[in-house]
C-alpha cells in the first residue's frame, strides 16, 4: 500500500520535472533568478549614504563662505552640484536633479535649507552638515577642541561591511517571491486547465498530488539555498554560527513560503490571483514590516505584534542572529517554531481549500 | 473605430467583473497596502541607549539627561556593563555608552547586525558628546529650515511609494495575464480575424488597464487621505496625469512580456524577475543618494524611478507639471517604445 503511494507520488514528480524542463526560458529563470537577483542587489542596494547632492549660495560674496564650500565639496559624502546667485532661487533648486539641501552663508551664521520629504534622510543630512560646519567654525575661529576622544566599537559587524545590511532581506524576498509564486502558479495552472481534477479521478489523494508537485520545487529550493550561501561568501558575509543551523533556517523558510504559495493556490482559481496576492500580501508587508528596512522595535505595539507574525521577520531575525551573532538553536527557537507552525497551518488550510474547491 | 474601441472596453470590463475573487482582490489591495501597512512606518524611531558610568560620578546622570533630551535617543542608566551587554545581545537596546574614569576616552558599543541602527547610534551619540564638549556651533550658528515637511515620520514618504507600487502591480499584471490568456486560448486569433488591427488591440488594453490603475489610485489616495491625512500639495490633475503616463509605460511592459512569452508560466516568471529588478532599483527603498554613479544611471531607463520621484515632487513638494517636464516625457517615451514593440510583436504572432 505504502509502495503504491510512493509510486503515485513519483509519477507526479516525474511529470512535474518534465513540465519544468520543457520550457527553457522558464527553466533558466527558475534556476538562475535567485542568484542573479542577489548578485545584482548585493552590489546595487546600499543603505548607507554614498553622496548627498547639495547647492550653495554666497549672497555676501564672503571669502570664508568659499572656504566652507570648498570643504563641503571635498567631503566624501557631499557634492556641490550648483551655486545659486539669489536666495529666491532656492525653491527651483529642489525641482531639478537630486538636490537635498541648499547652504546659504551669511555673516551672522549659516542658513541650511533641507528637503524634509524623507525625515530619515533629512535628519541624517542635517547632522552630517552640522558636523562639517562645526568643525569649520572651530578651525576658522581657533576654538579649543575637546580633549576627550570617542572610541566606537561596532558589534556583530565590526568593519561595517555594507553587504551585511541588504543580504538577509534580499534572501527573504527572493524566497518569498520565487518559492511561493513558482509553486503557487504551477498548481493553479493545473487547476485552471482541469488537469488537477483529472489527477483526482485517479486513486491519488490531494496530499499525494501536492507532495508530488512540491518535491521538484523543494529540490530546486535546496539548490537555491546552496547558491545563497555561496553568494553570501562571495560578498564576504560569513556565517559565524552553525552552518547546519543556517541551512536548516533557509530550508525551513523556503518550505514555509512554498506552503504559503500552495495555500493561495488552493483558495484562488487563476494564476493571476496568485501573482497579485503574492506581491501585495506577501511582498509589500514583508518589505516594510519585517525589519529589512526599518527596525521593528520602532513600531507601535500592535504593528510590532503584526510584524512578529510575518515569516519574513522571523527569518531575518534568525538569519542575523545565526550568521552575524553566531547564536545557536536555543536563541532562535521562537523563529524556528513560528516558521514551522506557519508551514503546518498553511498546509492544513490548503488541504481544506483543495477539498472544498476540488471535490472528487 | 471609437465604436470598436468601446466594445472592446466593454468586453474587458465584463471579463474583469466575471471573476468575483479578482474583484475582491482588487478591492482588498489598496486597503492592505495603503490602509494597514503604513501604520508600521509612522512610529517612534528613537534609538535605545544605556549609559554605564565607570567613573561613578554625576556625569552619568548628566549624560543620560542630555542623551534622553535628544529627539533621536531614549536613554537609561545601566546597572553594570555585563547587564548592558546582555541587553544588546538580546536586541533590547541598540547601543551602550561607557563613561570613563577621568581622562580616558568615551566608549560607544553599537550593534551593527542591523547596520543602519549601529551607524545611527554611533553618529547621534557621538554628536551629542561632541556638542557637549565644543563651542563651534555657537561661533557660527547653523539655522535649519526644513522644506516640504511631510510629517514627523516616514509615513507620507512611503505612502506615495506604495501608491506607485500598487498601481504598477495591478496595471502590469492584469494586462500581461489578460493578453497571455487570450493568446493561449486563441481569443487573440479570433479577434484578429474580425479585422481588428494589433494597434487597436494594444490601445484598447492600454486604455482599459490604465483606467483600472487610475481608479485604484483614486481609491488608494482616498484611503491615504482618510487614514493618514495625506493630501497632495501639488495639483491633483498633474498627479493623475503623471500616474497615467506611468501606467502607459508599465501596462505596455506587461503587454510586451505577454506578447513575447510562449506560456503563462513563462510570462509570470519574466514579470516577477523584471519587477524585482525595477522595483529595487527604483530608489523606493534605498534612495538615489546611496547608489554609486553607475547604479544610479540605471534610473534613466527605469519607469518606476520617474513615477516615484515625480510623485514625491508633486504630492509632497507641491510642484507642478511645468517644473518636472522630464518625468512626463521619459514615461511617455518609455510607454511609446514599449507599446510600439508590443504592436510589432503581436503583428508577428499572426
């Protein structure tokens, strides 16, 4: 009986592999998409400032102002992109290019006009500019410098490698999109074409069909996990903790994403639905609420609780903890528990969905 | 011509309304993206810092008071260094400041597993310590004038981003899957056999899905206004015109991908891949200031960048179309090229 079941699942696995390899373009994208995306954005996606574009204005034609502007232009984080002749041209200066601030030098002080559409950017820019102008004033007016120095030590990323910031989030996004959309749309297509119902006319159960369809994608996912690890190494992101635990986390997370894809496919009929739901309900919340961009500790208690339930949050937390802090299973048990729980829950709900929507 | 176009639009509307699940998804999309997710963005972004006073003097209390008064830091005094280190390991605090016994240097320990948090903590604390010690700012005062203030947090900034993302996802995906569906089910051949030109076919798709995108934008904007009090500072007509130009480009992209794909799965894979690249390079999440010149140059061919940047300029800065004509031109040009290619491709199919 068990052997028969195994043969049935193996037949579906073989069929699914044929489907995957039949279309060369899809096959190539399926295998290479995670690697390609991670390689591109490992370089392109940076969360530290490369350079702010600013403009300057010297209405009093002061020599001191020119020295300040030269210092700003020589600063690695600023580029003076323009010089305004009149103060009333400031509004126009913000319309062109990527100008973030206008520095106006007057005899009684400096006026700094900052684009505050993004409070995070404007605060950072203001602090950096005030640091430069403070140093400039100290040099110009020969003020005493503080005798005490400040020593800064960064924990878990001592050299502040910029790749440490995007890599966990990118891995999270790649898996949540690729694993869920690929499997979800594949199952949905069978539903839309009626072949799922045909398979149900045989002696196969829903669980066997889903297991057979998922197995090839699970194997591809294992390949993706290995590729992700190699790309982490390529960018100099070393796993400080247990390698087995790291692989277990990535595999569990991608299985969780696959089960979410199956869940969506079980309740909705068309690949279009799966595609939109994955982007709107998985991609957007996980980008903004998982701690990828904003630390979730800054959210109010309700949104913090919502964010904690997202698989992306659990994954990023555990990824940073294992890879950067070198912690073990004990410290990451809540994340593993949540991912496993969500996988089982999504699997259970999808079985109900298939039972309701595709009766034998 | 107009009668045929009207009939095709009617067909598209009937097809859309025929699937109640899709209508439900279309209604739920703006509620989730605009009505719920932004609650996670407007928040207390103060860094949590603990001070360890190794000098056992009043300096500890004075520094705690100074740091806590900063708008960026929430500060407490730690019982011991070991206790503070345990807190930072468990993620309860972001940084520790160690006050030296007289004459030694201050030490800041910042967690950099989330690099932005670590860098911000070191920077803000460092500035506070420096300002306490030096008088430079008093000699040459710095007066800060914040322009285009959209609130004390990032909510409005990212709401504008999400509106762009919302209409892009719906416009592009709906158009692409509609075309590939008609291609696979041979409806496209039937339509062509009626004498309908590929140009008219592409135009009807463009018009319908642009209208759907604009309706979604209107709903999203209404939710943003009701829940988060986001009111466009610039003219609403200019904003919708920019959105229409963007939808023209992004719907054309969807049609082109569908026209070039052999199967629905292939179209889905290609769209996911393209969207991932375009969205992440669009400066929605990592601003242009963070990109090296080479990567920043990719914005010239990325419609998402022009849509997001233009939306920020109109909605948050109150600019008009006349001040940012390049945004409209690039989007129109991109839309024109992509829809032209789609027409050529569909002509080749038949």
